[in-house]
């Protein structure tokens, strides 16, 4: 990666963050970010951009690049929503900490797969299952704080699980397209 290819990854998050800065400037209700919030948001957005660049640097498959984008964008949204308001109850509900485990499963799986398509597919399928299991575990251990309601919590988690699974399907497709062998030596 050269400096020229990194410039958009460093600048685009700044441009995106002009939206909340403008909202604060015009006193839009609900926009009261502190300087730390802007730093964290820039780091998240830049981190996702750098990760995408790293993971896809050797890929010629459009399916692999799209899958990487879906997985990373879904992970970013998971962190952003969870930090802002929480998925289950308030952002202080301990059940929301389990979403860190969901992302850890995906990250560790990707590293163990050495960013190869079939391994990435497996990692994303495991991430999707973990995403779907979080509200079930939360319902068992924290049933009293399950707002915004059963249907909304399960619905939102299902959407995120489907996004992770869709990325897994695209990774699987990219393995078949590239003819990359899996661990057993069979292709796609």
C-alpha cells in the first residue's frame, strides 16, 4: 500500500464525520458528540477501510471483495449501534457485551483462515450463528431488560445474522470461482 492509496482511507472518514459536526453546529437534537466521540468514530471508520484494503489486496474476485465489504460494514454497524444505544435494553445492559464475542469469532476465524475464501466463509457462518444466539442467551440471563421488545431484538439480530451469512455465501462463491482448494484438497 502506498501513500496515495491510503489517502482516501484517511480522508473519507473525516468527510463522513462532517455530517454529525454539521448537525451539532446547527443544534440538531440528539447530536451532542464530544471530541472523544469523533476520534473513536474516525478510528472505527479508518480501521474498517484499512482492514478492507489489507484483506482484499491480493483478491481478483469481485465476490471476495463484496463479501469483505459486507462483513466489515456489518461489523462496523454492529459496533456503532451497540455503542450508541445497545441492541438489547440500554447500552449499559451486560447482554450487549456478547456482541464483542460475535466480532471476535469473525476476526479470529478470519485470521485462522489466513483470509482464504473457504475459511472466511466458515468464519462468517460461525459469526452469523453467534449473532443469532446472542438474544437467546440474553433472554435466558437478562429477561427483565429486553427492550425494545422481543420481536425487534430478534428481528434486528436476524438481519445482522443474515448479513454475516450472506458474506459467508459470497466468500464460498469466491472460493469456487477462484478454484482455491479447501483443507481436504477439493475445490469449491
